C-alpha cells in the first residue's frame, strides 16, 4: 500500500513537472494542478496511512487517523482553488490582451537598469 | 520627561504638519515648532540629573531573544548632541517658516524635518547599538527626502541619491562592524560594550570591526575619500543644509566616534586611520572651499574641512584631543549654522549665491553683514570669538601629535589647513559684503524680516559670549568630555583661556591668519592657477562606479532572468532535487519501523486508474477539453483515496473543489484555443521528461521511506485527539482543529481566499474596461453554439435539485462539529447549487435575482468569524477561545451549541462568497453585447405564449 501511495505521488509530481515545463498557459495550469494534488497527498500521507479509522471520536474505538495533516490539507485544498483561479485569470487576461498564450516572454526582460544616469 | 517620550515626540509629531498644511503656513510651522519645543523642554528636564553626573536610562524590551531592546541612555555626550539637535532644530524651524516660498509644500517639509529630528535624537540617545543602527538608517532615509525636497530640481534628486548611496553603503558596513563588536563584547548594549575596552582591543576581530564602523562614520561625516556627497547635497533648501549638513547629521559620524572612543580609540590603528583621514579632509576641504564661487558650496567644503578637524582631534586618542573636539563641535555648530542661515538670507534676498555676482552688501544688508561677519571671523579663528579658542586647542594638540614618525607633519598640515580656512573666511567677508555697492544684483538686496535673521543672530550671541567668556562653556564641555572618556582617561585640568602666553599654538595661529590675509590678496592669481590645475572630479568618479556596478548587475541578472518561465521552473526543480539528493547521500537513514500494509485488488485498481489518467493527461494534453476530463478523473481518484485512507472531510472537500475547479477551467477554456500546438523540439521534450522523472523519483523515494518509518517525535495530534471533545466540544477532530485549535490559521485562510476572489474580480474589471472589451464583444465563438442555450430539462432539474442541495449543505454545515462536514464543505456544496442556476438559466437571469453581492458575502463571513473571535475578549479570554453548551428545545433531542459554530458560519459565508465571486467574474467575460439577454429562465417554456418576435433568430446567434 505504501508503495502504491508513494508511487502515485511520484507519478503525479512527474506529470505535474512535465506539464509545468510546457510553453502555453493552459498545460502549465494543468501541471500546477497536478502538483497541487501531489503536494496535498504528500502532506496528508505525513500522518501515515490509516485504513478504516476516521478521526471521529467514538466511545468504543481506540485507534484514530491523524487529524492534524487532514485539517492542514483541507484548507490547502480550498486555498489551492483560490490560487488556481487567480492564475487562470492572469493567464486568461494575458491571452485576451495579446492573443498569445505563451508563458515565456519572447522579448526577454525589460532592462530597468538602463535609465540610471539621470 | 522620559527619554522614550523625547524620542517618540518628533516621530508622532511628524503626523501633524501634514494635517495642518491646509490650516496655513503659520499653523503648520507653529505646530512643528511646538512639537520640537516640547521635546526640547523634555530634554531640559533631565538636565539636573545629567549635571549631577548620573546617566538617565529608559528601557522597553523589544526582541529580547535577538538582544534587541529599546534601551535609551542619556549622559553628558548624549545630552550635548540632543541639545544641539533640538535647539538648533527650533531655530531652523522658525527660519524655514520664512524661507520656504508659497509654492513649497510646507507640511511635507516639516514632516520630513521632524522625522529626521526624531531619528537623530534616537541615534544620540540609543543605548542599544542595534537600535542605534535602526535610527542611523532612518537619518539616511529622512535626509534623502529632505535633500530631494525640491523634486523638480535635477541637482536635488541627484544629490539626494548620491547622499543616500554613500551614507547608506557606509551604514551597511557599520551594521557589520556593530555586529562584530556586539559579538566580541557579548552584548549589544553600549553601557556594557563601553566597559570592555581591553577585551575588545585584544580581539583579533578588532581591526575589521574598527574599519567597518569607521566606514560608517566617515561616510556620514563626509570624511575623505567620501567627502564628495556633502557639497552635492547642498542642492537642498538652505534650512536643510544648515540643519543636516552643518549642525547635526554630518556630526552623527563624529558622535559615534566620540561614543565609541573608550573602546575603540587609543590603538595605533585608530590613531593612524582616524588622524590621517581627518587631516587630509581638513586640508583638502579648506583648499577647495577657497576656490568655490557658490556661497553654499564654500560653506559645504568648509564644513567638510571642520569635520576633518574634529575627526583628527578624536583620532589623536588623547583626553585633551577629545576635549578640544567636543568644544569645537559646539563652536562649529553655532557659527556654521549662523553662516548657512546668512547664506540663505543672501540667496533669498539677492536671488543669487554666486560670490562673483555679489559684493558691497555691507551697506544694503547691515544686519546680515554683522551676523555673517562675526560668524566668519569666529570660523577664521580671530580672538574674542569662540572659534579662536577651539582652534588654539586644535593647534596645540596638533603640535603634540606625531604621525608616521614625522614630528613636523601634523603641525605643518594643521597650520596649512588653518591658513586656507582663514583665507576663505576672509574671502566670504571681503567678496560678499565689502567692496563697492553694485548695480547688477538679480534682485535688490535688503535685510529680511526678523523671523529670518533672529535665529542666526541668537547663535552669534553665543559665538561672542563663549569667545569673550570661555569659562561659561568650560564646565559643560568638561562634563561632555568626561562622558566621552568614559573613565578610560582623566578629563584634562587645562582651563579655557583666551591668552595662554607665547605658546607654539599662538605662532601657528598668527601664521594662519596672516597667511590667510595674504592669500586673499593673491586670490586672483591663485584662482587662475587652481583653474589651470588638473584635478579629479569626484562626481564623475562616483558616477563611473555606479555605472560599473549597474553594468555588473545587469551582466549577472539578465542572462539568468531572461523572461523564460519554463527555464526558471526547470532550474528550480533541478536545484531542489539536487539539494534533496545531496541530503540523501550525506545523511543516514534509519531502519524501517513500520511494516507495509497489504494492498487489495480494489486499491490496485484505483491506483491503476489514477496512473492511467495522469499518463493520459501527459500524453494527450494538447487536446485541452480531453485534458480537462482526465484531470477531473485524477481529482476524483484522489478524493476516493482520501475516503479510503480515513479522511472523509478531505474527500468531501476535494470532491466539491474538483467540481468548481472544472467549471472554472471550462469557463476559461471558452476563450482559450482548444488545442495546444506542437512547438517544442523532441530534444526539449526529452529534457523536460528527464527533469520530470527526476522530480517524480525524488518525491517517490522521500514518501516511500517516510511512510515506512514512525515520526521522530510524537506528533501533537495526540493532544488534539485527547482534547477535542473535552475542550472543543466536538467529536470531529478535523473540524475542531479548523475552527478551534487552529482557528486563527483558518481565519487567515478565509481572508486569503477572499482576497484571491477580490483579485479575480479586480482583474476582470480591468480587462473589461480596457481594449480587451471590444475584442470580447466582437468575438466569434470557435465552436458552434447550442440551439437552446438554456435547455428546459436542465432548468427544471436544477430548480428541483436546488432545495435538496441547500438542505444537504445545511445538514453538512450543522453536523460538521461532530461528523464529517463543516463550513468549508458546506460552503462549496451551496456554491455548486448556485452555480447550477447560472449554468441552467444564464448569467443575467441569475444575477437579476441575486439579492446580496458576493463581495458583501465574503466580507460578512470574515466579519462574522472575526467578531466571534473578538467575542471571547469580553469574557477575558484570548482571541478565538471557544465555548459550548448543550441545549434541548422540545421536541428536538439535546444538541450542542458552540461559539465555534458561529466561526464556522463565517468560514461558510467566506467560502461561498469567494467561490461565487471568482466564477461570476469569469462568466462576466462571456457576456456579449449583441446577444439579447433573456429575461426568462429557459429558452422554450411550454407555459409561455410566444408572440412572433421581429428578430426571431437572434437568440440562436452563431448556430
């Protein structure tokens, strides 16, 4: 089981990184989403894997799943939605403004240092 | 008055002039003057204690773990400088009120001035050297603002920048030096450091610390080779020049050398570095000053020269030198501030500061003439004026000092410098005031109103009083000297006298004055010689250095930062993996402590689906709609994984978030191209795959190894499990952590979520107002539109489902404290219910029925959560302490009421508002002008009688 979870995280990460290195905004956003899954599952797994024991207190149960990573990951999932939405909006705005959805700036950086003399 | 108040007053007072600006110039200056006066009086209330030889202390702990506390100390030296800063500050404020013209923003000026005053008082009263550094940097910043006060003048801006670069870099060096010093002494408190002379001077790091601290002092006090910024800073308004660049800020470096005298002075290194720098500065400044035609430039270089003189006196390392230095600081502050103010008066009245265009002002401005002449004669070292006394002491000390084993060197150079010093003083009097009255002044000069000449006149009274009766100043100067020496040396017995007999210093003085007169007589030939002589221009050198630094950083940054996001991402990934690999190969790995759990066929099937979805996504990502479906499958499998591994809350959250994320991406895809074209080369794709596989293997290895090992320490989860029911009143530990144990985190998170949603809204608004709007309105969809945009089946279905979904949301919310659920999940569920209405019946129909704007929903959520947290203050508990009780309302069963529920309500509202505002913003982009907005929930409604419309086809646009 541990092997499955660890390899799943590894595969999610690899897929995420590969897509993140693409040249257009949409696959990059998908890649970041995949990485988000990987990170969330990774954090969740830091409570170690527990099958069939939820962190809901019961009188007749002694073993529970680790609640802390779950709480952390819960907010992380919701926040990551907000962040994905912002990134998508920025990508969309850039595309609508320039009809171009490349992530790399073909012109290179603006040389702000050139005007230092005056 | 407490020292804390004295330091805080100017800072808080700095708020007032800006507010009072509208009330008029007099009110603005008046309030500034009052603030300064209050601090001045506050300082004077401490005078009896200081005179008694005691040290006043004030202390507030700030960051005790860092050794940084807000400790202030007032002894003789601190008092002396604070007196100069606040006293001359008062005169400057009165003077500036008349100096600034109606076009100048007075509130801004006085705000900067008070900020500077506060920072300066802070420097001289700090006991903690880290605190001193903070104030030190503040003086650099506020002086930058003051020098560049006339933003329209390029000289002002350049001068301000140069001053900031030079003093700022010096300040950086000094931070390093102070940190070393603090490490050596084991404390950052001056009072401790000053006791540890032997320890500090024996340390091998003494020399680096000394050089670094001196760099800070020399840049601030314009010592050679950093003297060049001061004349350029003279582009500032004259009150600033008089205040910062003669009386106070440039003395900060001197103050620090005096302050550190007991620990740093006396070593051969100190003597060589400080005396040499001072001597060179003194001679160089005096010579350049003589040949400057701008009155303020002349005074600026003369200030450089006098600062050099004081530095040299401190450098000799003797008690007598320190005393002479202190005395000269007092005298210089009086006559030089008076001279600067006189220069300002001349500039103000004659509209020029060029000495070549002046002359004969004696008859036209008799009052100014009197003030300036007395001050200048004092500077030249003429008896019966205070400058004479300290100059005699300086010459005496120079006579006793041997540098580089050449006994004649220091006396000869000191006399040479004094000669030029006397010459420029005589030139100032002779070429500006004496001579015939001219008829070509830019403006008709006359004496200004008393508001402008009274402040310098007051200073000149001091000049004469001390000059005639030196015994008046003697006890005070000796008190200050005692605190400089700090018990490392005895205050000299010598009395301040006008006549010492026929001592060498007198001969040197006579040579200087006579030579000065001779120099003035030979001024024109000397000027021709000076103009013909080649000499390096400091400003050109400085700018070349700045340009070289800029070129270097450009060469370093631009190749790395070339605008390619993919490149940064690849570099970042490789760097992280490499760091992890290094840790892996160098660290030790403990044996596995957990045995692997068996995996059933269902688990393997789930894993296979996830892997297949990811693989498919990577292979087929160019078809964007397909990619979206595949990533939906990935999200779904992750949710199922959460269920399987005992995290029902996570599963519900992931599932609902997945729904809204997919809707969001679909909305975005509506505008984006449907396919990603093939652009990268095979080689590049292989490279990316290599990076990706490395990253994936690294996370796999890391996860696999820690899943098989127990935590190194017992996790704090045990505490949460044990206290959730007793302390938080809930049996769903995850929810109790969110709303109770870590409620503050959650509070921050809903705020972040709200900000993200507002950001999306703001970006949409910006897009819709810009040129994108026209493009959006004229956009032709690349896919055929459906015949019925708002199909009846979907409308009916979502209407029926809506109450059910709301009920589910309510149920999930309500039970969240004890069963899986809570505000986050309920918020997402309710959002989905609302989104369904948008999807079914269209944007305009839904928003027309929207009663509360989503911004308000976010705000009310954050407010509810915040007020719940604040509520606990009223019962004397910290923020967000929760309480709960059990109630029973017949006919229901007993149930629990917790304040955490109110907090969860805030979370719920914030989530609903944020999700809806984001999605709504996206869909706003899709509205088009030529699409008539339907006022009906669906396109075809059997119950509606449709009259044949004039443009029946318009709804089917694009079909």
